[in-house]
């Protein structure tokens, strides 16, 4: 099994294709869903085309953890980019999550999306203590809502072994990724957006009025095109193919035997392992190993890796000896990484009418909704967020 869910078609997603729209969004993961939502909310005539099911790509493989939002530890980012830029990136992610939460609640989809923004915990083990403490200190000094937990407090809360402390980021937590993407698209449709599932875009050609999207359901003319195609973007742009590196991740879901004292969203070793307990009481967990690059890097197809799966499960059962996992289902998915861990959002270099929203480097869930807003701002000529320049694909040219 590669992904954990089988999805029904979204209502209204199987009609014929219009001849022309203002904007075509290609790809219906969390990125494309977020772009469509903001375009529809801004009154743009937008159509999302998804070759499979909305929320069924990498988004379906994700566990749903929102913290820490960026792969690079905060203190390292502040060291490399300056404290102000690091704070701007985190502020963007926190605002993105808050806006996503509000949108899901207003759409009546908070429960379906398993929205939990009660705080995300970043745990420290002895080998990661320095990075977690230094990141906490940087975040605290920058004024972010973080709260340190001493080792004794972590032990009392989690009853786990090997944790030497950690911190909670207030306002973060977890979501069900696929359900969130689908809820956003459903709400976008109510706001005038359109979606078609089971329609692959095979090529995008320049035309007098913009672009002709050649799909296996016919041609659609669009003034602008937004590529939310994640690791399958090479056919549209060599830059995206070269710069969004596929990395294979492993995940599992299991029934927990015992009484887990925790219910929220957790990450160790700055997102090496992440887990949450779903509303039906199951553990959803994913991870990968720093020392297994050769088994993960540039892997374009999901594949369950028994050894990495064993490592993942062993890590959990060693950390929580009072708990046992049964009824385990396993899957694998692909992350699209960029060299600087930040997404690519904005016009493709040399174009003003082809945009990209992709390359979230394992952090698509906290960033995508805010990035969808950036896309809509560019399309409508509004002022995008001040962080948007950091995500411009031009930085890789
Ligand atoms: C095991 C695992 C666990 C993860 N856990 C987390 C987590 O806890 N927290 C977190 O923030 N992130 C997590 N991630 C990362 C997260 O999944 C991604 O950052 C995010 O889902 C990327 O969303 P996306 O919309 O860019 O891509 P996708 O969800 O892959 O969406 C792209 C879509 O484009 C469609 N498409 C592609 N080409 C075409 C075409 N030519 N025509 C039409 N449609 C097309 C695909 O079918 C697909 O549905 C995890 C990833 C994996 C693999």
C-alpha cells in the first residue's frame, strides 16, 4: 500500500471541460487546493485540474503535523539568513496556519479536517538537544508564542523515554492533510471556483490569449496557469524538474495498545520523526533516517521500505515502552525538496503568466495556504505578503 486512503470523486468534479477560463491550476494537493481557494475568494474564474483525486498525491501520504513549519532549525536559519528574515518566514507560516484554521472552521469543515491547533510539540533527545534549545531561544527572543518544557514535564506528559526537554509552539498542531485539501476545494467551488478530477494536463502551449492547456479531456484556454504539480513538474519547466528533488518518506498508521497519555502533534529531531493520534485513536507517524539518504534521495516513486519502516516502529516502541502497536498499515510517499528548504511560489523565470506553487520540502501543510494567497495576489495584481520574495523561483536561476 502506498497511500492510506481511497477517495471518492468530489461532487461536480466529473463534468465536461470549459473552453476557456481565466486561470487553470494544475494539481489538486494542498498547494493547488490552497491556490484555488484564494483565487475563488478573490473572484477569479479559476479551474483546478487534477489527474487523480484532489488530496490524493503526496498530500494523502502526509501525517499532518504543522510544527516545526520549516525543515531548517530556527537558529541555523537566523544564522544563515539573518534574524529578521528567519522571523519573517516563521511569521508567514504561523499566519498561514491561523488563516487555514479560520477558513476550515468557517466552512464547517474543522472536524472533517481533524483540525487541532492546540499546540505542536518539538521534542529534544540528547543528540538534538542543542538544536532544539537554540531554536527555542531564537524563537522566544523573536517574540513567537513558544513555551519550554523541562525533561520532567515531558516525562510526566508523555511517559516516554529519552526526551531531555522540548517546546510547544502555540497555535500550531495538526490536520488531516487529504481531508483539508478536499474541504478547501469544496469551499472554493461554493465561492465560484471549479474543479475537474481525472483530468491530466499533458502540455501547456503558448497561445495568442495566454496558454492552451492540452489535457486528456480536451483543450482549455487560460490567461494564466498555476503549476501545483509537486515532483511531477518537469514536463512544464526544466527548472522545476531540476530544483524540486524527490525524497521518499515512510509512514505508518497503527492501533495503540495501552493508554497513550498524549493526543497532540509531536516532532523529534526537528521533524525526523513526527506523529499524532487521530480522532479514532490511531497513531499516524512518519519519518526517515539521516543516514539512509541513498534509500530516499531522488526516489521518484513511493515504495514501502521494510528496513526503514522497522526503524520507525522500533523508535516509537523504544521511546514508549508502555505502548504496543498492532494492526499496522504502512505506506510511502514522495516529498519535493528545494536546496534552501523554502517553497517555490511565483512566476516561472521569464514568464508573467505561468506561476508555480510547489517544493515545500516536507513542510507543505503549514505553508501552502499562505502561499495560495501569494498566488492569488500575483494573479489579481494585489500586494503579496512581504515574505513572498523569499519564495520567488527566480532565486534558483
Ligand atoms: C510520508 C510523508 C509524510 C509527510 N508528513 C508531513 C507532515 O506531517 N507535515 C507536513 O507539513 N508535510 C508532510 N509531508 C509533506 C507534504 O506531503 C507535502 O509538502 C505536501 O503534501 C505537498 O503538497 P503538493 O500539493 O505540493 O503536492 P501533491 O499533494 O503531490 O499534489 C500534486 C498533485 O498534482 C497532481 N498532478 C501532477 N501532475 C499533474 C498533471 N500533469 N495534470 C494534473 N494533475 C497533476 C498529482 O496527481 C497530485 O495530486 C509528508 C510527506 C510524506 C511523503
